[in-house]
C-alpha cells in the first residue's frame, strides 16, 4: 500500500461545544414542552371533571336548616345554598336602619371593607314570592337551627320550610244521598259524626273537631244548623304531628302513584283506542271522497266506500260508548283515590309565623333536616338520587327526575350508532376496496372529511328540512293521511334526530373504517386469494373481521360526539318535556315519531330557560354529571367489546 | 434427498462447464437473449405444469423474459437465483396472483394439466382452488386453527361438519401439526408459534388437495429448528403433491428438491436434476452461483 496515496487524516470537525446546542440536539426542551402540554391538558380536563363531580354530587345532599333573625325583625328559614364575600356599596349601607348600619360599618372596618353573605334557600314561594334570599352577616341579630324545622318537597310551588304544628286526619261522614230531605240528611250526618267522635275519645295527644264547610268547630260549639262533612282527628305538637306524617305518608304516596298510573297508562290506552277508531273513520271518509272524485256518486266503488263508511260509523259509535264508560269508571277510581288522600293534612308554621296547611298528597318527600342522623341523611340522599334517575320531571323540570331524558339520550345514541355504522362501513369499503383511486375518489374523500367540519346546527337545519318536512311529510301523506293536518312523522322525532346525528357522525366512521381497512396486512388478503376466495369472500371473512376493532373505534368516537350534541337536536325533536317515552307498552310499542327528552338539551333548558335559575343551577351540575357518566358507560361498553375483538385477532403474535 | 454441494476450493466441474458459459451472465445483464440450458432428464418426466416463452411486465419494467420451464408431476422443483431474478414473480404467475397487481401484462403461455392458465375462459378463482400457496411470511387468518385449515372448503360453501373435521385432521396430519394443535383447534391461530403458523399455512394449502403446491421461500422467516420441520414436511409431501418452491437457501434447495432451476435477471439460465446442478452444472455461472462465488 502506498503511503503517499493515503490522504492526510482530516482534522476532526470542530464540534460546537455550547451546551444549548447539545441540549437541543438531545431534544430535552421538546420533551419538557410535550410534558407541559400534557399536564396542561390533563389539568383542564381533570379540573372540569372534578368540579362537575363535586357540584353534581353535593346537589342532592340534605343540608341542615338555618333560622336567621335579622335586625329589622324579619325571620328567615332555609338551607344555605352558597356563600361569598363582597364589598357592600355605600348606598346599600345608607339604606339600612340606623343601628344596623352602625353595626355593619363596624364589622366592615374590622374586615377591611369585606362582608360575608350567604344565599339562603327559603322556599315557601306562594307566601313570600321568593325562592332565595341573600343575607349578609351584619344584618343578623340571631341565628339557630330549630330542632323541628322540616323540609317539604312538594308537587307545586317548590320547597317548603317550616315547623309542624298539627296533623289532621279527616273521617268523612256518609253522604246519605238517598235521603231526599236536606234537613234529615243533615241530621243523619251529624249523628254519625257524633258517634264517630265518641269512639275516638280517650287518647290524650289528639283532639277531635268537626269540619263544617271550610271551618273547624269543637264538639261543644257545633252549630245546630251546620252540616258536618267530616270528623277531624287532630294531633298537636311537632313531635306527634310528625309521627303521624311518617305513619301515613307512604300510603298516600302509593295512592298517588296509583292515580298517576291510571291517568298515564289507562287513560292513555283509552285515548289511543279512540284515536285509532277515529282514524279508521276518517280513512273511510277519505276513501269515499276519492271514490266520488274518481267515479262519481253512482260508481260501484263509491257504493262500497259508502257502505264501509257506514260500517265504520257504527263501529266508532260503539267504540265511543265503550271507551266513554271505561273512562268514567277510571275517573271514578281516581276520584276515590283523591278523596282518600285528601283526608290527611299537615299544618305548619313558617319562620315568619304564618300558618300553612298542606295536603299530604302534595308532599313528595319531607324530613326534619336538623334531627337526621348521618344514616338517615344518607337515606334521604339515596332516595333523591333514585327519584332523579327513575322519575319524571315536575315543576318545569326543576324538580323530580330526568328518567325520560336518560332514556331518550340512550335510545337516540344507540339508534344513531345502528344507523351510522353500517352506512359508514359500506361507504368506506367501497372507497377503499372497490373504487379505483383517482381524482374523483380523492374529491369524495376530501368532501367526507370536510363534512366533519360543518357546524352541527347546519345538520339540524338539514335534518329539519329533509327528514322532518320532506321525508316525514311524504310518509304522513301516504300512511297517516287520516291524522292530517296534525303531523305524525312530519315533525321532529327521535328517529329523525338519530338520523340527523348519524349523518353528522358519518365522516368519523368512514375515516376510521378506511384506516382500519388499510391496516389489514396485504399478506392476509393474498393468502385468502391464493385459497381461491373471491374479493367479496376475502372482504367478508378476512378483512372485515380483522378491521372490526378499528371500526369499533370509529363507532366509539361517533357515539361520544353524537351523545353530547345538542344544537341540531333542538330542531329535530328534542323537547323540554316529553313524558311519553319512545318505547312503551301501548301498541305498536315503538314510537320512533315521538319527540323526546335529551340530557344535553335538558342542561341547556335548566341553565338558561328556567325561571328560577338559582334553584336550577345545582341540577345543571347533577345532570351534566349524569350525561358524562352515561357517555362514559356507553364508551366503556364499546371499548370492552373492542378489546375482546382485539384479543381474538392479536393473541400471541410475535 | 441428499445432495452434496460441490466444494468451491476443489472445483470438479461438469463436462460442459466453461464451454458455453463464459460471459453468459454479462450478456444477460446487457439485455441479450441467452438460451437456457435444460437437462435431458426432464424430458422423461410427465409434466403437470408447462410454461412456454412466458414474459411479464410490471408496467414498463419487464420482469420475466421468455421463460420456458416444465414442472414434473409429483416432484419437488426448486427455483433459485439472486434477489430480484423473478423467481417469486414466476411463482405468483402460476396461480395468477399477479392479476391483482395494477399494470401487469404477460405474454406467452402457461398450461396446467394441458389447459391454458391465461385463457380468457379460465376463472382465476377456480384456477387458484386447484393450487395451494405458502408464503414467505406465515399468514394465518384471524380465526381459529380449525377455521384456518378448512377456509378453502368454507369459501366453497362446505357446511358438513363431519367433512370439515375430516379434512382438518387429514391436512393437519399432512402438515405434521396435528399432534401439536389437536387440543386447541378452536383457539386463535395467532396464538401459535412462528413455525407452527407456517405449517398451519401449509395445512391450509393442502386442505383442498391441490394439483400443485406453490411455496414462496417458506422458511426464510423461521429459525433453524422450524426450518428443519418444514423441510421434513416437504420431503413427506414429495410424490403426493407437485411442489414448486422458491428458495434463497442453496442448502435447502439441495436438500429438498428433485429438480432445480437457476434464474438470473428474469431469465432461466439452467434447469436440471438437483444433484447434477449442484455438483456438475453444465454452466460455469451456475457453478459459481451454487458455490457462493456470487449472488
């Protein structure tokens, strides 16, 4: 080897010795940046979840009842909803009475100008016209937790805070309707009342009085001429009154539930039968009209239609009488239940000293908030959650449960998934497996991807125009002509909402499926072809099963997006109140044309459309929590299925 | 079959070696047409597959040049040659798997049992059912062992459980896999080891009793032990099936095959009995290749 031919060894390239360059080269700052991004994202997500969780979980917890007497002499009682610190403006202090203002100024000076105030949920809306009251600390003269303060959740007027005074049990006297003479009737009722009163005597804790008209009278001062409607047993004192309440309340609630079931199910069934009969009649009329228009009054078709119409008229008359009878029977049963329930009343005083008599049937739940043990508190909490999850809403959705909304959300999401997955998979299969790659296919792909960026409200408008008005309108004209002009399918409904959302989530499924199909190894396809399989057999038996986990991923993403969507639903069928579920026991059991409640829409409605936003706010959190939980549950179910599939396809490869 | 490869250090060339061989490969590289050296022993065989002046283009690029090669029935024929010489392409042309590739064009003829393969009237799907194929990388389907083996029958619509079970057992026994998997027939095939997976693919390939078994480097992704098993298996299948095997491994070709074809840059160079080809090839180029001087 010739030494001269070897080039002199090159001087080693000068390495820049700066630390920053080395740092950049190692990618250290990039790692920090990525970590920071992750931490920020996590902090926001976890923060939101924890906030929703805390607020949502605390909403239904029964809190103690405070009684606060103010310096101006008024007394308020209720639960503390929240509290904060603020700086009272001068004109607020100036408006206060002299001594209060002085105390307030002193307190403010000590606290650097800050005042503490609490929002008291005082309820008793029909008496005070307020649900809530802000109370600043400097206004307070005295404050305590009365041992017998009770919280009543009512069917109407919201909550009631007060102390029980008495419990009335009425024993109605008979009507003696067969007695023609009013004086004789009066005498008989009176005699019966006195006999009942004598039998009741002897228990020290109760009094017996007579109800005449709207007034109560003691036996001694019962006017001669009065008609005694009922004998009233009266338990006086908070403790015995409450004991009676506890004894009777569940029975009253049971009767109330029976009544509601009768109203909802039985009467609903009767109405439905009448409606169906009416539609048959109307259809016969329409047929006759058509026959007349087509062949004139003398044609055999017109004669047949006329005969049919006559038959339907007779039929409907029979149905009309039968349903009317049944209806009256049910009404009688409802009246009976109502009368039985109206026997029980609770008399309370409010913190302001006003007396209030509340019928037991009107009370959903009552509890002595300051006497509850922890276990009892948990019991109330659990009962409230049960009501929230399983009951219908009441009082403009602010109280009661959200069961119809849960049901609507889940059904809509499932129907949407059932619609979107087959369509998306078919479209993706064609795009990926059959279509020849070219500018047209690229354009289609771009269009599909852009579809994902279209605002959801646009889909809502499209759904309203196409599904509801166009498709639904035609369905109505062809199949439900007898019901027109009131629409059946020609308006928002759960089917149209599901289809609209399916359309909206279609790009997600198509893109995910295409990816999954592309990820199926070519060697598997070749193996199948080499066995003599056709293209379709290869796709059906090899490619699709293998791509299933990826397709499931698309479905999961679509479900998550669809379940949380609200804007388009407002146009195509989600409503504030829809106690009739899209699935029920009345033929044909599935009612895809019905409008429905949706948790997302419910949140919007509670948060922004309710009259009493302060009371609705905690429910917003609880509902949000529930919606998140439902979406998570649906997703977890899908993920479990996907994991099973994956395990089947990827086990043990190495 | 046991053939000892000639020792390069002590060259003992065949009678004809060196006579017509010089510069042959260079000529091929220049794109000139060179006649293949085909040994006479092949004339005495009955051929199941006859390839005549077969050429193939991938778009503009020509991959095969006028290949004429007959595959004897019931024998193992190995295709050897350096990478990119077109052995796999030729193999995949036999069951028309190249049809699936865009822009493939062919010329010439290929006959299976006397019937033209590339005839318009021939359905590629029906044709593939008459052949089995084993790939370089094992490709079991994402289903149970049982379903993998009976896949060719399933796509023919066979539903009879007894028939399927019988075929499954026979094929797995044929592929020397039965004893290892008989207790886990209904577990995922993807849980098997690499060698087992490849034998499963062989079982699948012979399930439909093919006329020709095509093997595209069946052992290149396997460890020596698994390779041994597959080679034993090929030995057992000899006589029962006609096997056309592509291999990179000279020893493997020497060990397993009856006939060997040496290909270079899309052309057939020499084709003859394995023993002759490895010990006394007629061409110096073949000699150089089998002894590892190039390639």
